[in-house]
C-alpha cells in the first residue's frame, strides 16, 4: 500500500509578531569556563547581536529583550557597573548598525535609576531610529512587571482624582494604555534560556496569553537556530485564548 503524504505548504507560516526573551545564563556560561561573570555578559552581548539580526531576517516585527531587571540593582556594585558599561558601549556602537538595518529601538522600564549619560544615549538612539520599520527592538532596562503595573494603577488613580477619568471607564484597555508597552502588541512567544522555568517579573500583564518556550541553552550560546526552534515550537501550539478546542 502506498502511503499518501500531505502536500507541502507552498509558504511557511508567518512568524510570531512579537517575541520576548529572558536572556539568562551569562554567569553560568562564564563559571563553566573559569571566567569572570563580566566575560559572560560580554559574550551575551554578541548573542544579542546575532538574535536581533536573525529576528529581522525572519520577519519578526517586535523583539523584546529583558536586559536588566529592577531586581538586578541588588547585584554586587562592581557587576552593576560592568553591566552599565556594556550598555553604554551597546548604545554607542550598535545603534548605527540598527539604524542602517531599519531597526527601531525602544527602551522600557524605570529610567530614573539610570545615569544621566545613559538616559541621554537612550533618547538619542530612540530619536535616531524612530522612523524605522523593519523590526522594533525593545530593551527592558531597570524593568519589573509588578513595578510597571503599580505605576499604571497610580496613573489611573491620579487621573480619577483629578476628575479626568471616571472609575467606571477603567477597563483592560484603559489599564494597558498606561503601561510602558502601550504602543506595543502583547508578546506571542516568550523564550527563556538556561533551563529555568519562570518569568521573573517580566511582562506580567502582557504575557497573559503568550506561548512559553524554555531552552537549556545558555544565553551566550543562543543564536538563529535556537530562535528558529522556538518559533517552530510556537507554530505547533494551538492558541485558544481560553476558548474550547476547535
């Protein structure tokens, strides 16, 4: 008996519009090689470059990277200083390349804790790339999901107290409009590297219906093939948003 095979699709399914990544494992990568944590962070910056390029080539519209959490301020002062130094280098050296490739840069998080020179670099980078449309790269810096939700709730409370908003008009849409990501669609796919299976205060509101992919790969080793594997896994999921199976 000859087995019939389904015809191959003429075109692959479109990629998820928004991919978010928790970049984890820099320290473990360095420790496994007898290197200081800084070496892991530097190698992780190379993984950022590879992943951004791959996302653009794959047709992903938004890529959000969890670069520095609100909890990361608790790390040793020397490590925080090194991370801020790497951020400065990225903003100074990579933004021209992002711009050349049509990539828009956005930064979300509590920028009041960042130094004045870093904030100036962010402002300059966002302005320079504002009109680009090939990919929006969102860096979550000094970011915490609970902090973001509290900030949005405070904004709503202030508007109600000022008489600009009725409590009856507060709904999910109104709340989402006060988040850092008000003009960014919710992530379709959330990836975490290093084998950990938690979201660590990242996009708590926005990830309500995201598909999660956890990979054992440490972030410094992450590349296009791992992003493609995660997207392939995403396409194998049935997204029902709470509805019954089809």
